C-alpha cells in the first residue's frame, strides 16, 4: 500500500463508497483511518490498542473483500459505464442546443 498508487487509492476509496456497509465497523474504521485520515499503520494500531500487524492484516482483508464484492456485484463498474453514457448524452444534448440556437439566428 505505498503511495505511488494514487490511482489504486482512488479505486479502493470508490469501492469503499459502494460497499462499506458490507464491512464490519472495525474494518470501516481502519479503512477510514488509513485512507481518509492518512494515518500510518502504527498510528492506527496505537489508537485501536492492537498490534501494527493486526491493522495490516485487517486492511489487506478489507481490500480483498472490496475486490470480491466488486467482482460479484460490479456496482462500481456499472456506475462508471452509466457515467460515460451520461457524459455522451450531455455532449449530444449540448450540441443539439447549439444547433437550435443557430437555427434561431
């Protein structure tokens, strides 16, 4: 989970938005501490009064679960596909408005 992976972080955060309710409260908290609050594993471990390794293992499990949920339910993938269709619609709609404006001239 190194920070070279801004895209990876965005991806997991997006999956978290869709599937966070399927995670336990602790898993949600660890994820938020790590990704939202940008706390280190050691800082989270100190806050939660558990070992650093327990936090690491839990976060790895969360990422695995998020991937599994997405593979089965594909909510994020469907959301992205709808976003593309909506953008195409907006572009077409804007184009049509421009043509109508020209016709009125």
